[in-house]
C-alpha cells in the first residue's frame, strides 16, 4: 500500500436489502469525493433485488458479498469504519448474534472486536422486541444504531435534503467534516 493511501481513513460501506438504498448510494458518492477517505463497497444480493423494485442505481461494488479475501474480513487489517446503509433486520440480527456468514456481517464483527467504528443505518419500522434487543446488543458491543429518521428543522425542500440529513449524521459518526445539512441552531 502506498504511503499516501495508508494515511487515508479506510471505510467499508455495505448496502443490504432494506428499503432506502438511496442513503447508501448517496453516502458512497459523498465519501468517494473525499480525498482523505478510501471507500470500498459491498452490495448484498438482497440489495440488488430491492434496487430493481425501487429503481435505484447502486454504486459499483468493490467486493462480492461472499468475498472473504477482502482485507476487512480479518482483524489483522480492519477498516477504520464499517457502515451498513441501509441495514436490513436480517443483517442486524446476524451481526448482533456474531454470525459472520458473509463479508458484510464478518467485517462488522471485525469492526466490533477491533474497536473500530460500526454504524448500522436501520431502515424499518415499527421495531419488534427482538429488533430492539438486537439493537441493544450492538450498542453494548460498541456499535452505533443510526435509524434512518431525518429531521425537519433544516426545512428540507426535497427528498434529497432528507437523504443528506442522514448521510450527514453518518459522516458525523465516522468523524468526517461535511456541509450536507444544517445543524440545530445554525442559520
């Protein structure tokens, strides 16, 4: 790895089969414009099916869902952050229960065990008790549950503004500056 590449924040964005794929698409777009970030993408088979139903153009994946040759599948070379956006309840449950059956759930497990940032953007409602318990487990293990619940205090003018609100909160969680949305109390 080149010296300059090594200095970049390494992120893995995983897009799973929940509605709200635009959050993942937009996050990848924003991250790939940031010169201080090396962004890798994995897209689940479920996301591909949902994309057909939603008419969303998914970003190009760097790794297949079952590609364990990805360095982020090992604790010896973890990413700085793993963001699962949107995060299906299936994926949430697997991560919460330590089931690393694919690159997405394994890299999330690696992020937790190596004390790296894990952000799960859950996009489902309402929550069952099982879902709430899985969220609790992730939180207690050091992960962040960031439900796709945009705020309206910034006076959004369109759906893109609502998407950017959530992408902005993700950027905050992984420690990257942005100007995607207004902050509370700002003009």
